[in-house]
C-alpha cells in the first residue's frame, strides 16, 4: 500500500502549518517529493535500512530527553509534535530506494544477528501511510481551534481511502459511504468534545474544593481542631519597583462574598481577557497614572492557576499563558502556564476595580447571627458612623484578642466562629477576617472576605521578596465612602511569629533558590536556544551518516531506465494498420508487447459486439501481414485500397465494454 | 501446568491472528492503528485535536462494518495447477484456475491460500528443541514462544501471500499466478481457499471459504556441491556399457564358443562360419555395474534438527547431478529398519530418491550409529561410498574402519555445531584427515561447494 | 513464387489432414504439426503414455501417402544391427550379403525409443542425421523421403534410458498426443466398433507431391525482423537462469523450417510471427537442459520457453 504522489509532501506541509514549523516542513516536503524526479535510485540492503532506523531512534531518544528536561508535564505532546521529523530519515530512505519499500528484516537485524533466523520471511513493508498517520497525529497536538483541522484530516483520509477502495463498488456508492462516514465523524467528534467538556466541568466542580486557589470556594480552617500547619515552601518571588525596606506588601488572590458552614463562596464567573499585540501582554483594566510595577515568579504544579496580584491590577505582561480570565473580584486566572511562570504587573494599589457591593455583601448566615449580634450590641456598632465602626472593630480585635495557630473547633458553642468570639478570643487570620466581615455586614457596611499572601521576607540570595506558603493571609474588604478598602484586623504578631522561623530554613531556601535559577534558565534562555538552534544541530547528524554510508560504497545506485518494461518496439514499417492498434488501445484494451495481432484480437474479441467488425479486422490484418512480411509486399493499387479501408474502419471502431 | 497455559494462549493467539488477517485489509489495520493511537494519546480532549481523528476513524470503522454485513454470495470452482515439486529455498510458481459459476461478475476479490492447521500438539512443544535455542535468553526459553514459532513454521512449510484477483466475468475461467518460497521440506497439505471481499471503503473483509484439498512435496534444499572424486578399483578395466554410451563400439566381445541349440542367431559370428562352416557364437562380457553408496546418518542424539536438515540437504545435493547412465547408486539410512534404495541404469530415477529424502525423519528409538553390521554384508558389492554423519562415536568409527580395511574409496562428511571441537575428537589418526571433512551447518557452501 | 502454387500446397495439407482425421479423432493440432515436420524434413518425437494412438497415427500417415512404412519396437536388448541391418554370409554364393534393416524405409516408427540402450539409440539417430548408413566399410544411402516418428514413454517409468541431450537435438519437434475429449473418445468407440478405420484408409497424396511440397516449403519468404525474432528467442534460452544448456543453431533452423511449413499450410508465401509463436515450444523445449535445482522447483522447459516468448516484443 503506497501513498500516492504528493500525498507525503502535502501531509508534511500540513504538519508544518499546524505546529508552526513551516520552513522545516517545506524543506522536508521538497526532499520527499523530489524522489519522484530523480533519475537514479539507491539499492539499500536491510542493514542499510537498519542504520537509518538507528538514526531515527537516536532522534527519538533525543526528543525524549529534551522534552523531559524542558517541560516534563507536556513531554508526550512534545514527542508527538516532533514525530515526523524523528522518522524523516527512514521515510526518505524508503522513497529514494529502488523498490520503494523496506525489507521487514531491517527492523530485526540487531536482535537476531546471532540466530540468523531465516524463518522470518522478508516482507516488503511500505511505511508511507504509517508515516502519514504520524504526521496527522502530530498535527493534532497543535490543538488548532475551528473546523479547518477536521476538514483537512478528512480530506487526507479520503485521499488515502481512494487508493484502497474496492474496485467492486461504483464510484457513487463509494462517495455515498464516504459521505455517511464524514457525517458520522463530524457528529461524533462534536459529541466527544461536548461530553468531555461536561465531564471536565463536573470533575472541576467535584474537586474544586481541593484547589487551594479556588476562586469559587475557599475552605477555611475554621472548623478544624488541632494546630494550623503551615509550610515553609517558597511559592512566590516578587520584585517591587518601588521597594521600601521592611515594608509588608499585601498580595491578593481571591475574594469571596458568601459564608456558610465555615467556608466562603464566590458566585462571580470569569470572563476572558483578550491579549494584546504581544501574546504575553494582557490588559486587565484601562491604564491610568500613576502606576506601579511588580515582577513575580510563581511556581505552579498545575497548568491553570489564579495569580497572586497586588490591588488594582491594570496590565499583566511578559507572561507565558495561553488564556487569561478575570472576574469581578479582580481575581485573575491563567491557563496553560509552564511550571515556573513569570509575570509583570502594572497596578494602582487601590481597589477601584472591584465590583460594587450587592445584597450578598450584607448577608450574615443565620447560625452566626447570635454571636455577631452580641458583639454589635456590645460595641454599640449600630449607633456610630461608618468610619467609627471601622476603628472600633479594629481596636476591639487588637486589644481583646490574641493571635494563635491553635484550632479549638466549636467546643461547646454553636459554631467555631462563635467559639472564637465568645470563648477563646484567640485564633488565626481566617477567624479575624471572617468575624470582621460578618460584623461589618451586620453593621450595614458591605464587606467581603479576601485571601492572598503577605510579602515581607527579604531574601539576600535573590535580592527579592520571598513569599512562603505560610504567608497566606485572609482579611476583610469594606465598602466605605463609596469605595472598597482593605480592612485587616489580624494582630500584627503573626508576622513576628513568622520571622522566628526563618533561621531553620536557610539550607532549604538556598536549594530552593538554586532550583529557581535553574528553572529560570531553562524556561527562558534554554527554550529559546533549543527552538532556534537545536534542530539545526540534528540535521547535519543525519547528513553525515548518509554521506558515510555512501562513501563506504555500501549503497549502490541504479540508474532507472527511462523506458517502462512493456516497451513496444519501434515498428520499422509504416503500415496504417498501426493506427487501428492505437485506437483500440486508447479505448482501454492494451496489447502486451509479446502478443501478435491475432492473439490480441482473440483475447479481446468478446468485447466486440459487432460480428462484421471482427471479420473486417481479420481481413485487414491479412493485408497488413502481407504488406509487412512478404517478399512482394503490396501493389500500388492494393496499398491505396488498404489505406482507405483502414480509414473507413477507424471511424466505426468503437468498442464498448461489456 | 504453566506450559499448558502458554500452549493454550499461543494457540488462541494464532487463531485470533488468522482471523484478523482474513477479516481486515492492510488499510483496515492502518485505520485501527490510527484509532488506537489517537484514543490513547488524545485522552485529554482539550489539549489536542486527536479526538477528531479518533471520531473519524471510528466512523470509518462503523460504516465499513455495517457495509460488510451484506451477504457475500460466491459460486466458483477453483483448482491449483501445482508443479511436480518445489525445492526449499527456491521460488516456485504455480497457477490457480478459477471458474465463476454465478451469473454476475465478481470484482475486487482477494484470494488466500489455506493450509492444514500448522499448530503443533502440546507434546511436540515440550519435547522438540529449536535449533540454537541455547543462544536465546532465559525468558524466551522459559516461555517457549520461539519454539512455538519454529514448530508452526515447520508445519506450515511456506508462506503464501494474498492474491488480488482480477475481475471474474460470469461463466468464465481465469488463471492467476501465485508464488511462494518453501522453507521446510516435506509434504504440504492445502486444505482450501478463502475468498475475501472488502467493503466499499476497503477496511473489512467478508469471507467465503472453499474447500480444496491438494498435496505437494517440497524437496530438500539443494546446494551446488563438488562431487567427491571417488577413485574406484575398477579404474583400469574396460568399462562395458559405460564406455559404449560415450564412444560407440566397445570391447564387449569376450570370446567365441560353439553354437548351442537355442542361441540367438544374431549372435552368430559369420566370419567364422565362412571360414569353418561351423556355427560359432560370440560371447559377450557380463556387465558389471559399478555401485556407489551414499550413507545418511539419521541417529540424531544432540537434538539439533538443523544438523539433520543440513545432512539431508547435502545428501540430496550429491544425488541430483549424478549421472545415472554409468552406475547404480544406493541410498542407505536407518528408520525403524535399515532402508536401502537404489537407482540408476534404468532402475529408477533420482527424483524418487529426492522424494524419499524429502520425507526422511530422524531415527527416534536408537541413538547410536549402528549401520555397521548391515554394511558388512554388502561390502563386496560396493565400489565407493559417501558417508554423511551427524557425529563421531563408536559406530561411526567402526564403519570407517570397515571401509578402510576393505580398501573401498570413501569420503566422509561429519556435521557438527562446532567445527574445532569435533575435529579434535576425530583427528587422532592423521591418515583419516584425507577422507574426513568436518562441516558446520552454516558453512556448507564454503566447505563443500564448487569452487 | 506466385500464389497459385501455395494454394496447391495448402490443398495438399488439407487433404492429408482430412485423411488422417478419419482415423485419428480430436488431434487436429498434433496432425498439423506432424505434417509440418514432414514437410520441413524434420523428425518428430512423440512423448506420451501408452495407448494414445501413436502407432495408429504413424500408420495413418504412411497410408495416406502410399509410401513404405516400418515399425521398430525398441527393447533393452536391441542391438544396432537390428536397426541398421546385418551382413549375412550366403554359403551358396560365398559372399556376405547385406540385409537391410528397418531403417531403409520412408516412414519409420521407432516405438519406445527410450527403452533401448544408448548404443542402439545412437545407431538410429546417427543414420537420421547423416541420411546414410555405413556398415562393414560400405556406405548405403537411405530413402529420399525418410521420416522418423520416435515415441517414448514419460521418463519416470523404470526401465528407461532417457535420450541424451545431444540426441534430443536431432528431433525437430517434440509433441504430445494426450487423451482426447470425452465426446471424441465416444466417437472412437463408435468408429472402431466393427473394424478399425485404418484398414480402409486409402492414399490421397503421392510421394512426388510430398517431395515437391518440401521444395516449396524451402522457398517460403522470411522477413528480416522475423529472422531476428527467431534468433532472439533461441539466444534467450542460452542466457536464461535455470538452464544449463540452451538451444543450438540447429533449433533456430528447425524453427524456421517448421514455420515455413505452417505458412504453406495457411496458404501464405511468407511466414508471420503467429507461426513462430505457434510452434516455438514444440521445437525448442525438448532441447533445453535444466539445472537440476530448477527442475525440482517446478520449472519445466515448456514454462521456460513460454516465459521467453512473453518477454520478447513480437514484430507485428
């Protein structure tokens, strides 16, 4: 089964177009298709093919190594993407070989050398269709949107199926079957896609709770018992353009509006943001002045993440993400990011872009009301102005409460929060933030619950601020005087407690820094290098191997004779009878070169439906034979009659196929 | 127990593979590969477009499958026109004649040859060892997979590729040529044919089986070998018939004697009658047939069947070019009894010998070469001997001594896996080296071939 | 030569063939070729199973021409003198008189030639080639029209000495009669129910007419490209793989002559490539010696010649 002409070239070009390596693809396609035009081809032995196969295996191993170091999560896709290039040497060898096929023993030589297995028949395999399949699978990894991919793949399949169609069926029946297939395929692939999306969504919702940066639901530790465990792991490294020493920077991840059963919820959906002229630039909000700049490096284990940003984000740039979405709470979600992601943020620092308050922002869940109302009454929050409410609440928490990582649960109170408010008066930031938000709401100030990180630790190693997992923080946002502000009531002791822990983690920090630098190198510079230069290193490898093979005289060149095997001899005579032959051949009844006219007519006779035609031909054949082979030939009169008879019969010579 | 499990699974794989080969075209195999690969690799829908390839591939398979459900009606008579023999290692061509008995033209059919089930029984799998099996790694030896492959190939004897038939017009007969290369000697039993009709897209086949039993014999592999120059003790005698067929008149005439009633008149020597007026009869020499013997050792105790096959091939390679005008030849080997066949001088044809060699099997019950006693009896009749031995033990030594003592010119070929080891074993006696050649089974042509 | 003569030659053929077909049913092709052998002065080797009508065929031919016919049954103990003749002393005249052997005849049927010893075979074949016999110093010429039909059983039977290659070359053609079709065999039964038709067969052609026919055959014109074609075919047999001995120039000559005879039978004064292709196998196949290895691979001389014909473009 051989791929038709231009099929390989076309499919390689398709591959190049899809995965955006069009120049390489053009080169490959030209090489492959030029095999049809060269005058001489090579005779390859199975051991020669084996060498080509080895080269492909080397490429293959190389691709595996490269993909695993660069982007391990996407290794399979990268390998798939370059598959056509990996196997290019082998298909080229096949196209330029005399037979046009590869002896199957070539794949076995290495293993079976010792056994000299001759029970394995040498089967001639044509890998052109297999190679085309690789190209299609590879093109699919480009994940181009829109119907064009499907249409083109269908066209290639149809082109290929045309070669193998059963001669039995008429053209129309075959087209009908193809049409049904295309229809089914179209319906099928859409169905698959929709099902998968549905499953995806369902899975996401099911597992949503376990995502730490879930913008839809935040699990707090309010209901837990024990001690809050916080990890030292560095998750963020930030540079501030206007960095002031020892200043603590507040970074926001998500905000929530609904509280129920110890968890905060947000119902705000995400809308896509279009990227700018540069694929790494995203305009979140309209530009205003003055604005500040922050650069951050964030290590993500998943390919989608919610960014940790300062307040009032305007633009995000220099970020390698495929898509970016934001919600009304100014949470930014990015998709398809590498494991180490860099982003540059231009921001204002105030919360002017947060969505205006809604009814949700004033709701207090029923089971918490007693505790909240008690405090409101205690502090007489319903009688004073908004600004005074803020001051009072802040003072209240600062003086009467302590920061602690102990989790007491709800003990004998109705809820853990009430336990916090009434009994323990001690807890971590989530308690403070939750309590503050609910109090504000009951006091008729719209409030939201916000989560994020506090960047306060300066690292000498990188000259930047490092943010650890335990720097995660929660606070309140209050809507006062027509704008949102951050309202943090957690006692500042938490920062001091963090600072104590720093010494023990110097070594791990050092390694973490090393790892960071390496990743930075790989992702930024390494990728660039590979993309531009890596490929050009591999191609000369193949070329030198090929030249070496040729020089060692192991590959013979065979000049293809220009003539085909069934070559008809040039007739020395000029008998007009040859025109009859031409006409019959044109109608689809070829004559073998070894057949005489009589035996040829005998063979195709049953297609002639005209008896008279038969007889006339026989008579003319006799005259022709006399003209060619007898000593006397034809007399002038006879020759003239012969010519006219031939002319006559040529007009009537239509042979219908039965 | 474990082996029975292996056996059952290999059996099952064979059946499945056979079914797959008949019911899927190569294009079908490609589509299935596409579906499997895109299914596995494209599992995460959102990352690639592979699900589109998967969907299209599945729909092709579905449409083909539905189409192939249409009934396949075929009425034909079919016959193989087989040559008399084929030789292992040489391409053989034969024709298949098909007559379409139905009333419509059949197009686009594919023809498969079917042979008798080549799967070996369990006891063979356990007992017969594949040649060079000790070179395989431990895993392969334990699972016996390659032994299974070898035994199946041995039974199958040759591989036949499917034939794309041209259009079969109604009521007409067509002939197609088929070719194959036999791999093992012996009888091959054809059981029938399978006609496969691909569906419209060319993916699935609908099959129709026709039974046609035929048998054919594959002769052992032939090499171009140098016939050993066996100097016979009859060198200086007038050769009788031998001389006559090349020169013409011979010195057959021996003597004259008196006429006895009953002697044929045409033997009367008329010149003497002219002189003496008495009838005198010419007496002619008794023709002496030169008798050469080829001894084939069938006592295979190393279990290496490749050695035995090489021995059979060497024997048949020597037999083929023998000029049977001059002498009688004898082939001797041991089976259940000692078998001796002779041919030459109008007593049979070397083709029959090759047929016998094609079917010869190693001797199961005895292990030691003991043709000595049988040879002793016929020693006087033998003019020269070629011996093909599979080893060198007491029995072989005895035969060698026997021939040496009787001054019979002899050429011995000993087949061995390891040339050097065997040579050490044999060559304590320097004189023996002239007559004995040790050959490794992969070096037959180098050591014995025509230079 | 003008057309009229060739019509005469065509007529002779038709008469002979029709006459023979009275006796031999269903062997039209074989009769045609045998007559071609006769007309081209070549000898025929019939290889066939016993009882297929070889002797009857030879007898019918002999009777149709009204010439002398002798038959030799070859046996293993046959001596050359039994074929050529022997000098016998005649006491009354005190002279050795030579008694002619069966070879001194017009049409000789040498039955089962492969059963005789090689010495005896050579005796016959040498005389066929030379056209004369030399015994005891004297040279005796054979008849002007001397035509041998030799038969042999297929070589597998035991007790046979297959003809050596050099001797096979002396026969212009090797033909096979074979068993006839069902209907024909029934017709044979009906015909021979009471008596054999050969007994009532009468001659339809004279010896002189045959000699004239032979002369006419030699005059048939052969175009240059057809000569090249014949030479190409025979040359190819020498190069073909699997053939250890190809056909000799004798084969080319035999091919040419029999083609000429066929042309006369077809009422033509020139040969065409159809004639060549028609008898190529019969003329060439038996002269080829296969490699022992090829012969055991199912290759037959017939298939080799057919392959060669298919591989050379034919002049049209």
